[in-house]
C-alpha cells in the first residue's frame, strides 16, 4: 500500500533535508559491498544490499519512487552494521545515509497509537532517564529473584509471549540489586600494586638470556593517534579497512604454555570479586615496580600513546596520581587520566562487567573519573529514526565530560562507542555544539585500545586453565571505531588460552541493538549461520565486546544445543578472570 500524497511529499522533502546528495552520488554501484552485507548474503536480493538501498534512497530523494512499505521494509531490514563502509572504494558513509532516511520516514509517516506509545515510552521516558532505567531493571530483578520466573516457566505462562521475547528472557543476566546500581563510584585512583606486579618479563620464559637480550632492544614508536585515525577514516575517498588478523579460521595462535594456576574453567567469567573493592582511596605512593620487557609479537604493531596529563596544576586537590617511575615510562605510556562512559544497560543489567572494566583500568595505571550526570549514548535513538532525541542526549553527555580534563573517554560497548565517536557528525549543523562535539568525539576509545597502550597485557601474568577461545567482533567496534586487533591481542596474551579465529567473525551476529526483536527471522538466520562456524572450531569460550552481541551469542549457543559446552563472555569479564587473585582483594 502506497503512502498518501501528503505523507509522500513530506517524506520526500525530509529526504532532501536530511540526506547528503553528494554522499548518495558517491556510490559507484561497483558492488564491493555485496559480499560484506549480511542481509545480501542471506537473501541474494539486490534491494537488501547497501547498493540497492542507496538506489532506493536516491529514488525517493529524486521523487521517482514513493516511500511505500516495500522501501521502508528494506531500510528496516538493514542491520546498520556498516560492514559496507570499510570495503567501499568511494568511502560512502552509508550509516549516516541510513539514519537520515529512517529519521525522515519516522518523523513524517503516520504512526499507530500503539507505535506512538511504545516510542514515547522507550525513547522519551525510559532510556534518557537513568532512574527509570534502574527501576525497570529492578522489576526484572524482582521477577528473577522472587520465584515468579520459576513459576512462569513451570506453568508455561511464558508461551503467551512472542518467541523472540521468550528466547531473550531465557538468556538475560541476573540483574544486580538496586543498591548496587545506585551506589556507583565517581572517581577511582590508579590501583597501588606496591611493586608486587608480576610482569611478563619476570616469568620463567623471559628469564632466559636470549629473551632478556631481545627485551633490551626498544620497540619502534608507532603512535596510534585516534584523532588522526578518525580523520583518515572519515575522508570522502578513504578506504580504511579494519585490521585483519593473520590467523586463518580455526588456526591455533600460539602454543599452550605449562604451569597454569589451579583456577577452574569458569575463572574467565564474571565473579563477585569484580563488584568488590572499587577503591576510592588514593594509591600508595612510591610504587615503582621493576620491569623486564618482552619483545613485541612479530604479528602485531606496537601501540603507544602521547604522555598522559599528570600535572597537578589543573587537577582537583582530591585527585592523586601514582608516579609510574622512569623505568615504566621507557616501555609503556604514562598512566592516563581517563573518564568512563558507563552506559544505560551496561551500568544496570551488565553492572558486573562495568565493575570489571573499572578494575582493569585501575590495574593498568589509569586514574578514572565517572561523571554521575552522564546519560544514554543515544545510539538506539539514532538507529531508530529518533535523531532529535539522540541530539539531546549527545548534548547532555558532552556537558558531563567536557570539563573533566581527561585524555580519553573509555567505553566497553562497541555500539555505544561508535555512536559517541560520531557526535561531531550528529551536531555538525549546530554552531553552539559542533566544535564541542568534535573535541568529545576525538577522545572516545575502546577499553581494549587503552589496555594495549598501557601495556596491561605485558605487565601482568594473565593466566587461565587451558581453554579454546574465539572472538566475535562487535560490528560497530570494528567498522566504525576501527578496533579489531586489540581485543585479539589481549585474549592471546593470556597463558592457557588456545585462540582459534572464527570464520566470518567480522559478519554481524544479528543483534544490532533491538534488531533481533524487530526482525526476528533475519536475526535468527544470521546467528544460526554463525553457530555453524562456531561448531567447526569447537571453542569452549566465545568472547565479544558488546552487550547485544553477548546476548545474541548466548542465544545462538542455546539454539545450537551447545549450552554447557560453550560459554559467551564479555572481554572485560574474561580479562578480569585471568588477573592473578592477589590483585582482586
């Protein structure tokens, strides 16, 4: 059924206002995006590809096609994973076109009373309000802990729900107590180790003369500047693909080492220790652990960073920074003054993962500030056509972080990080906010990047019992934030991990925010395909770096009949599980 004339005219005009015609014209119709697009791979339908969708957008823009249900369906069927962008020789910013097109339709099409009510509840009442998010997750905790969950399962009451919601209910994590969600730290000092850090250079392997001699040769300085990286990635004609790993699918990377601890196989998963001891006290002074540096892997480029801002002149009097010592500065970047973006779901439903993230940053030598007035990143708003709401949340976050004097703003969710990184584009037309958004966006970094820069994986004897591990990329972390190597390096640095590369690890798992709830059939076909590749390499653990991906992988494990054999875990929890027990007290 076609849209009525008035609605069609309004949507066409909105396309002209929100979509960049030059960006539409940049598409050369070459088709390089087709084999990178998950929905095209599954359907072999041109309209379900980036090239096809751009053609549909252009037709509406030019007034040659009405924005009918068929066009809307194809735009909604898109995951927004942006895997097409790194492979596009013209550098088309497809994700921005998609968000503009969706916003043009949402703002001008007639909505049912049900859709209006649901959108208002989610995008205006729930996600922008941290208190209501805690209340909503608190209700979920009540359901989980009061016996209602067991009763619903026993009586079959859950059958009244759609299959997608029943499946999601079965894989949700245990929600923390309301008190835990409310009593959050706002400042964490670098963790004092009192010289007790077991560096990789102090283990038996590094004690050999040939290793010590190799360690004496300093690594080349290959500064990884985020602002420069984003500038190149966003250039109109840049082709900046995410780094690829050298390992072929199923190939074991590195030998399994001997002398493992006696921790059980679940040591890599969230534990109660992650929620304890988030110290607000200043670190012990004078800590200056010695160091022997292992040579960098031949397969990876060493990352370094400009020195941190540790001068006290512009810092509040209650902030203390541990002097890392000259020897530490020889090989690792100085401790960083960073801020942590907590997120709405991450700081409620996935609170233990946030706690693990904060402890990892402390151990890495970071001084961490967590502003209490931060808000939801706005990604769900932006991807759902609610751009005005996304802009308001962006402004709230910029205000919350801009005066902290930090070097970087850390995220542990690829979907959030990618949207935060593009605040500059979101607010580019606003003269009051454009420059401020640019400064904010250039500071966004993923947890894995910062841990690598701080040498976390080299400073500690990370270990787990022997286990086969693979990694599923977060699409936005890989395709927008350009981070795919750092998580793999961290995983492979853990003694006891036998890493196997997952075939099509770069292909979306089907989560895509709330896509798996709205486009169930496509999301299910994508995760089932991925599980076939998982079975081929037989891992015990699947690590990922985004909460939506984590839940989708858990769903895939359940659907594939692998529950109890394979576990899915966030990289922060996995790394925290590998940290020596003495640093968790």
